[in-house]
């Protein structure tokens, strides 16, 4: 199977990865290569899914256009006939993949192979089972059967012959309008011929390999499934070429789309602190062929958008390549609206009107001070804060922090770090440096609550002590000490260190012993005591003390039940 000049960069990249992985596998490289096949397989599966989505939309447009165009109706009928053939082959390959996975994985429920992904199979490196299923015992004479490599080869040959015959019938049509242009016809023929399973020209131990053995003999499950997905990708590529050439021949779209830009559009042109900002991020497409006669951007006017007609046209604005350039000096404050329509000439040379409307807010100068991680500041932590003022560059802002022993450092570009030493209320005042060197306060001082970092909880043997915890006697060796953790806290890297605790336990002789531990790790005496307890007793970790942001913390007591 091979690609063609019409392949996308993504398809070419996948093809290159596929060839490299096949070469490496031939060298018997480490099992990590199998992961590469899985990656390529999943990439091709995503590509196939994307091709199917694009084809559905294109065929929908194709069918709509064919309702009013006789030539395109003939092209559409041929495309749909080809799709029935390719879908049958595509489904056959899917059935073959499911069969191989189910047999290789020894699934009791053979239909489970339909939904099992290659990544989750356990026998990705199994060479024998796929080879036996597809080739059989005699490599020089691959076996026959419904779900074999030979049957797959015959299926693809039949698909190739049937599609080519239908295309030839189209080219022999007496109506010249129906025929494809010679360059388009030859390009489509090359794409169809690319799926033909030619016998390899390379020699293996002095003898030519068959198509069946080159693609499936002594290859692991991961490589075999990837090869089959590649065949499905080639089939989808033929489908895409048919849609492209035949819908193009019908002149469904006379305007080339050749200009692309990333766009961000939001209905929230102005957002207050605490509100949610939402935006649509997308790729816009336009054409270098757009001009004043094919497309205009109109400001204002009245329209019947259901009929795509104009009751009263608006005023054209400057536009280039189909993109209007709107500029206005703002004056009045409050919500502002611009709306109108885009006037576009369709393939039937009839103008259609498409609406647009956008809201934006014009506001007086203001300041925004917002913590980046939380709604409060914490004692002993580096609290990140973003500060901005409408219409003022970050370098022109002057910040003052007061209360709770707070200080700050400027990290640049509106980013600050605030440190506080005590609980209470902290105030951040922002001023803007004027052109005459004076300072003008921006808005009112922002008030923040300053709190202590919450108390951590003890973690013993990997278990968080939110109450009493239980260990089996066989799990006691997991306990190496006591840690202090802050689960689900806003800051990821807040560390507390356990400095001391008491371990109280009853040994196997029934004697209650107590060991005082300095630091977080168990002392040798404490370890010995833990190893000497018996099932059915309780162990007490008391007076657990930790230090961290804000100073010393008492983590309380933890009781461990030792089960038998």
C-alpha cells in the first residue's frame, strides 16, 4: 500500500514513522519499539476518524449542490457507489483486526475484540498467533480462508478493479461535461492504483517474498494491527480523493479557500473580577479571490436572514481578502454594539447575506488586583498576585502593600509575590505614574484576608490519618515513619516536616512500651517495637509535631489497628 501526492503532511509524517518502526522491528530492537507501533496505530485511527467526519460534511454539501446541478448529480452517484465499495472493504479489515486480537489474546468472548484497543492488549509482542492466523504453517504458500492475508489481498484487488472500472465508465460518458479533466483523471487513477497489493521486489534469503508474508509474516501483534490500520487509512485516502476530485469537477465551490488565521472571539468584552471569561478560539478561512464584487462587509442595514436577502443594505467597510477592517474612536461609556451582514456571491452568482453582531464595553480607567491561586493570602507562603490597570502599562504601575507585615516583590509584566507574617487584613494600593512624574491612585485599595496555612494531616505507611487507620500485620513493614501532608491545597509545593512524635505499642509479651522519635523517620528502637507487635492490638502515634509555613503545628494523635 502506498500514499500519493495528495497526502496531508500528517499522513506523510505517519507514513515515515511507520517505515522507520518497521525497519527497527526488522532489526529485532527492544520491546519499546512496540510502543512506537501503538502510537502510529492510534495516530492513523485518529486520522481515519477525522477523514470520516470531513467526508460526512463534504458529502452533505455535495448532495445539496447536486439537487440543482445535473452534472454534479452524476458525479455524486458515482462517489456514493465507490463509498459503498470502500466501506465494505474497510469493515472487512475492521473484522479482521478484531478477529486477530480476540484469538491472540485468547478472549472467551470473541466479539470483545471489536472494542479492545491495541494499547490495552497483553500480547503485543506475540509473533506466532497472528502469523498462523493470516499465513498458516507454510510461509511459501499462505493459506486460504475468510480471515487470512490472502483473502485480504483478494479483497483489496477486487476493490481496486471495481473502483477503476467505475471511473473508466465515467470517462467514456458521451457528455464531455461529465468527464473529468485529463490531469484530474490521471491523478485519481494514481491514487486508486496506490492501494493495489503489489508483490515486493526485495529478496528474503535469496527468494522474493509475497505481499502476504512481507506484511504479516513473523510480525508481532502490534505491527500486524498497525499494518491493517494503514490499509484502512489508504482506503479512506481513496475516498477523500474521490470526493475532492468529483465535487471539484462539479464546481461546487468556485472560490478557493487559501487564507487562514487563528481567531479569538468573546462575548465578554469586559469582565469584572470574579466573573467568568469565555471565548471561542478557532481557525478562520478566507480567500485571496474575494473582492468588492464577490464579498462585502456591511455595517448596519436590515436583512431577512432566513431568506439570506437584504431589505436595506448597510454601509460597506474597508475589506481585504474578505476581512473587514472596522475602527472607531470610543467616547461614551457602557455597552456598545456593532452589527450588520457579510454580503457574499454564491456559485449561482446570487448575493446572500450572513449576519454578525458583537458587543463590547467601554469603561473608565480601573484597576484589577487578583491572587493567582486563591481568594486569600497565606502566612509564610509566596502568594502570587496579578495587578493591572486599564490603559496603563505594567511598568508604569506603583504598588504599595500594607498590613499583616506584608511585603512584595515585582516579578515583571504585572506579576507580583506578596509575603505576609501574621493573620488579619492586608491592603494593596495601586497608583499609575503620570507623564509629569506624579502618581494617580487607580481605584480603591484592594482588601485581602490573610490566613494561616491549614494544619497538615499525618500520613503513615502511605495512608492519610483522617481518623483511625488499619494495617494488616504483613503490612507493618510499610511504615517507615510519619509524614505531614496537605491534600487538595491550592499550593502544590507547601512542605511540612515532622520533627517529633511518640510511638506506644504492646509487644508480643504483653508489655506496653513507649519510644520517643526525633525527626520523621522511625528510630531503630521504634522499628524494633513495630516488628514486635502482634495482630489484634493497637499502636498509638501521639504528640506528632511538624514545622512549616507559619511555624510549629500539632498534628494530634493517630491510632492504628493491627489486624491479623
